C-alpha cells in the first residue's frame, strides 16, 4: 500500500459508512456496480481510482483496468465536486460516459461526510464549527476567484490581446457566412437554369 493509499483509506471508510446509512447512496452503488472512476489532478501526476461495487467503493492510486470515466480538474474543483454541478459548469474535464459521471457525483454528494460532525468528535463542537465556517468561506472564495479569473482572462483575450473574437464578432462572422452560403446557393440555382433554359 502506497503512502497516498494509506491517507485515502480513512476517507474511504467514512464514505462507505455514509453509503450504508443512505438508501439513495446504496441505490447509486448498485447502479454503478463494476464501474471504475479515475480522478486526476490537472497539471500533476496525482491520480486516484474509485472502484465501485454494490456494497460501496474502494480507493486506490494504481489500477490496470480501463476507467469508465476520467475526471480531471484542479484540487479545488475536485474538492468541490461532491457539492456542486462542476461536471456541467466546465470546471472539470470529463471523458467517458457522462451518465456514469453524473451518478458518481450524486453518490459522492449523498455519501459526503459532515465535516463539522466528524471533527467535533475529535476537537469539540465549538472548534469544529469554527473550522467548518472557515472551510465554507474558503470554498466561496475559491468559486468567486475562479469566476473572476475566468472573466478577466476572457476579457484580456477578447479586448486587449485580440487573440479571441468577442461574442459580437463571432455572431457577425456567422451571419456573414450564412449570407454568403445563401448567395452561393442562389447563384448555383441561376447557373443551373441558364444551362437548362427549358426549365
């Protein structure tokens, strides 16, 4: 067992405990029975695998099989995957079966531990609540930062460097291409009629 797998095993135990306690999570495990999900951290060599059967999931850092789904994203986006629709919002890259990925995200959402509750058993209710508030604030900051950075990059590429066309320019280009296509079709029809004057 690798050091990373040793770190992941307690997470797997908590997820599996929550799966057993949730009817919906158990149903999703049955639906995903036999599926292999690969999770890869963008721009790193870090990856993990979720092997799912009807009783729960098993986490590992190595697997020889071909994954049914590969989900790639930043550490922040992957950490938020269970709580948001990141697969649809574009913060995660997905290859493989989209329905399987969606069901996996739902499974994580239903099996997700209540961090405050888990911590309160170790450090007490007050400290756990404070850490929970900090984690929620950090998550909000990460989402807002991602959105602002995306807007800033898009604005720079469209307005400053002019490497990417604006939405207006794309719409104008599309309109002109459609107009040109229609003109060519009309011209082809006229040429056809000239070649066959009896029509």
